[in-house]
C-alpha cells in the first residue's frame, strides 16, 4: 500500500473576529434494532473562526458525519446548540435554517452529490440560484469557479464523463462559489488515490483561504489531519485534541 504523501500543515489563523461557528454541548443518539437509543457522542464544544482549518478524526461509527450534519443544520441534536454567523439554529423553522445554510455554509460531500442531469456549470451554480441569484450571473460565477479548480471550458460537460478527482473538483467549486464563511467537508479525499487526494486537498484549502472561509474536515487520513491547523478526535465524550498518529479505525 502506498504511503500517504504529507500535506503542508496549515498555520493556525489569527483570531480577530467573532467565531464563524460555535457549538456548545452537542449530543446525539440513534435508535437500535432493539428499539433503544445508542449514544453517539455528547458534550461536543467547538469554535471556528475565519481562516481556521480543523480536522476531525475518530473511530468508525462514533458519528463524525452526523456531527457535520448537526453543524450544518441538516439534523437536530438531542441536546446543545449551534450558532452560525451569530445566529442560533435552535428554534428556527426549516426555511430559516435553509436560508442560513445557503448564505453561510459550503458542504463537500464524500460521495460528491453532483446532480447527473445537470451540466457542470449548473451544478456549481446551484448555491447561488438557491440563494436567489439570477441564472445568468450565477452561471457566469460558476464558470469562473470551474476555471479556478482546473476545469476551464468544461461547464457544458455532464458528470458522467468525469473522473472521481474531477467530480470532487466540481463538488469543491459548488461549495465555494458563494464564498461561504464556513466550509464543511466529509471525507473529501476518501474516494481518491493518494496523488489525486493531495491535489484535491491543496485545492480545497487554497480556494477556501482565498475566500477567507473556515474549514472543518472529517477524515480518516493521517496526512489530511496533519495538514490541518487543528486536529481533533471525536469520541462518545466529545471533542478533544488528537494525539499524534491516533486516527481511529
């Protein structure tokens, strides 16, 4: 098995502004086949500021992707609260939560979630269109973002003709096209070979830095965790600084 190529570590940001994301006391459980509840995690506290790059690792099944969904307002915690851009998510209806998500969050999914029936430009333009932008300017911004991620002139292509690395570039372009203050990435290099993974992570971090975004990455990759300015481990009792080499399964 090829060893992972280390990425250049990201320097911690200088914090001069309020947190982009604040989470306090998050807890989540899931139902079991026996009709009971299994606690995934509790007591999760987290602050992210503009320019921060943090990675979350942990054992399989501890709920890393679930935590990202809670932070994005895609799921509800059993306890605790999330604040994004100064706005608490608790108590908001779905329309208000969606509006905050459209303005403040870019999400990079592990399985890309690129829509097969739309060309690349329209895929990337979706966050702008959902936020109310006119189609013409949204498509123009999407094509410029595709240029930035190395897919210049590919806006009219469809996802079926792209490689895995190219699809992840599209996913990154879509997450960043509206210059969100917060980028959440779920295993963004998990489906890629090591060389492609390195290029994709470099691209994600460079593009997010250019936009001034905070970045939170869930990963099983030691190289990705080492590249973050802060590496955290999720367990049943919450988030804690990760010991070197302690990735989990």
